[in-house]
């Protein structure tokens, strides 16, 4: 049988057997839950970190009955999102559940045999939501209903409405057959007809369509695996010295990611690893240690970032961390003069440059490496189609490490289907606090009070204006509202040296308020700036808002984000959803949820190709991912 443990509000639990059942499922009992695969029981409270969840859950019980379920922040213990139910998968493979002799048979087998949910379980199902029942198709969830089962016991059932108002009641033990329908923004599929063969035909059509796409993915993977890459040596003495000088305590997730990257580098197969971690969770340190290891093997490293400001910040970080060692670090971006760029390009070509940090300028034809060993790509989705083609070719030549805070669906499912390796950093740094987020109508009073409140604690403020046009006038208005504040303006159309000068003043605390465009969106790390005001938040995308908010809260003090919309504005449904999502997902580690909401609200455009886009719309993202994964595995078995 398919093995899960289901918890839902109102369920009666045999408390004395709970620890044993979880232990049998491969979970370890601890005093306090901090990592995946752990549980803790204190009085009438069960804390559990299921292996396929991004956050742990807390179940409160009274008289052996579950009263409430919440996710919680493992660092602070603070309650986060309420949930109706939790489906727990084993933390280790069970001899009865995932092996060929014990799998489900019949129609469910192909979808449940290897993989139950690529989408995070916290994409909750609310009454009125569209859902996908794997065996019957698309329905509308109408809530829970208690019904008697064959043993004459009352059991909760999901009420699913199909076409022609037909209702199917699904017992909670079959929760694994249901997922929320997620596809592309404005798509509204028709409800399936119960008993019709149309749903089976749609699944078969999708399987055929996915086949060529899966073959293409595996061909790229096979090409990489057939190559014999450079095998880096084990860590040298200097590596240990560099790592000892890290000023913070590594989180467990960071340590795991570092180990995985080093194993990749020491393997003869070229690395292609995706490192997911929320804003400020320590991805840069993982990349820095990998880069140092590569340089210790006399190879060069290219670090590709989406903005000149991020290039500057990474350059300073790498220089600071490696100052005790003879490592030549260069920067290549439009911050530099033509002659500075020429010097950098020559040193890359002749090999005197060990590490170069730059923007897409690094992909120019005049940039050639003497002996490139590693490419680190920060936020790959920020690069254009032409650049991505260049990066695709690089993947066949050298080790590649990609960093991302909010994985777009394509990178997400490429990792899930096993064609790329993935490491995830879910643990927040010590003392990191969530950002208090407020969506409000814009007013002079809010702007003035937010800035003064931050200045009173000797802090700094980001004030984001969505366009270069009018930014100077907006900054003058702010100066009149808060005459005691030192205000500077920064945007991408300024002369490189002027922008660099403004940013250095802000970094060194000589500016109280930086009025800027979204150029500060990626990677700017200023611990003393803990308030961000986003003017006309309704004009920004969800992932943009999330990245911008990530500029604050990087210190051990409370941070604030104000998302301002015009007074009396009539917002579209899409904008309302976006602002609700950013206000809702304030807790640490919510980047994954933001990515999923972004997929649903904005749609994924053409990132999967028109044909795949159509299949996803027909059957939903979750089932598409299951079929894709199964197809990949079938092709792998065939080939191997």
C-alpha cells in the first residue's frame, strides 16, 4: 500500500503510538525541531519537520484530537500559516511503500510510484479552488463533509464538484490523489465530466507531448555526463584557513550545500548544481568557498551577476574574505572605464586573473579565459535569451553553480525531474527576523513617519520609485517632507562613477534615504538599512517586490516594508492577489511560496515553450511535473 500519515483538524490521534509511528517512518525525536526529518512531542503539542516540506509544522491536540495545525519558524518558534491538513511522507524508503513489489496497481500506479508532490504542500486548498484529482480530472473543491464509511464509522471527506454539478466525496486518506490546480494566471479550464474518457485522453496526450521534451533534457544531461571534466583535488590547508575566517556560524543547510558542491568539483562529471536559498541565507559564502577551491587548483572562476551594483558588492566581499591569500580578483562591468575594462580582459586572457566578477559584459566576444574551471551564475532568470544560449554552451565545458532566491518554475522543475542537482538552504541565519510588511494607500504622513522612525534608531531607508522619469522631483518632495534627512538619488541611467559614489555614501552611512529605482533589487547588503518604502507597489511584479523587500531585515533588528498604492486606486484582481501574497508571506524562507504564487498570478509566459504551456493548462502544473518526472525516469531506465 501507498504509505502516508495524514493529520487534519478534528482527527483523533493515538498519542501513545505517535512517536513509534513517526520513528518507523524514519523521523528522529529531538528536544527541539530544527531540521528536516525531525519531530518533538511536548505535552499536547507535536512539532514535525516533514522531509518534503519547506517549514516545520506544529499540531496542537486536546484529548487526542487535533485542534489546529500551523507552520512555524524553526529559529524563533513563531507561528506562521494556519493549515487544515498535513500529508507526511516517509523520511526513509519503506520496504512496503516504494519498491516494485509493493506499489499501487491500476490507474494510480504510474503517478504515485515514485514522486507524491512537486508543489510545496503549503499551497493550501481553499473552498472554491480548482483542484485536480489524478484519476478523475479537474473539479472545484466545495469543502469537507463527514460521511459514514463501510465500517459505519464517520470519516471526513473532500467534496469535489465536477461538471454538471456532480459531486465526488473523497476520503481524507486519499488526500494524495488531490492537488490544487495551478497553471497560468488567467486560464480557467472546464470542469471534467465524471465517467468520461476525456481526462484519460488528455493525460495520454500530455505523456506523448512530454516525451520529446524529456528526451531533449536527458540528451543535454547525457552530453554532460559523457564529458570527462576536471577533477579538483581534496581541500588544501589554505581552504581550511579561509573557512575558519568566516565571521558567522554556518547553518546546517549551508554545510550540506558546501559538502555537495565540493563533491561535485572533486568528481570527473562536470557540475551543474542549482543552489536555492532565500534572500540573505548565505548562498554567496557557498559560492565563495567553491571559487577558492577552484583557484587552489590553478583554474579560473567567472562569477556572473545581473547588475553592476551586485558585481561591486560581490567584488568587495570576495576581496575582503580572501585578503590573506594571493588571489587576484577582478571586476568587469560598466562601472569601469574603457581602459580598466581592457586591463581586466587582458588579465583574464593571460591567466593572471584568478576570479572575475561581472555582469553580462563577461559574455562578450572579447572575453576569453586562459583556463576556466567554474562559472557561478547569480539569478539566471534575470539574463536574456541570447545570454542563456551562451550559458547553455558553457554547461558543456565547465563546472556550473547557479544561485537563486526565488526559483522560476522552469529551474524549479528541471531540478525536480532530476536533470539538475539541487541544494536548498532553508535555515535562516542566527538572529535574522522576518520583515514586517504593510500595504497602504500612499500619503506624505506615512512616508515622513517611516523615515523618521528609522532615523530615530540611527538607521537608513530605501525609497523605491518605479521610473527614472520624475525620480529627481520625487526626491525633492521627500526632502521637503523630512528636511533633516540626508537624501541621495540612484538609478541605472546615471554616469557609472556618480552612481558608484552615491552607493558608497549609502553603504558607509553618509546618506539617510536612498531614493532609487529597482537597481538595488539584487544583492545589495546594507545591515543598517532596515526600512524600505516602495512607491507605486502596484506597478511591480511579485518576485520584484519580494527581492526588494529582501534588501532589509539583514541585521538583528526589526525591519519594515511599506508597499504604497495610490489613494482610491481601483486595483485589478491580479494586483490584489500580488499584494496579498507579499503581505502574507513575510516569514523567513517563504521564497518558494512566492515563486508558486508568481506562477499562478502572472503565468510563466513562454518559458516552457508554447506546446508544454498548453499541456500544463489542460492538466495543471503538479500533474504535468509528475508525468514529466515519470517520463524522465522511464527513459533513464531504457537507456541504462
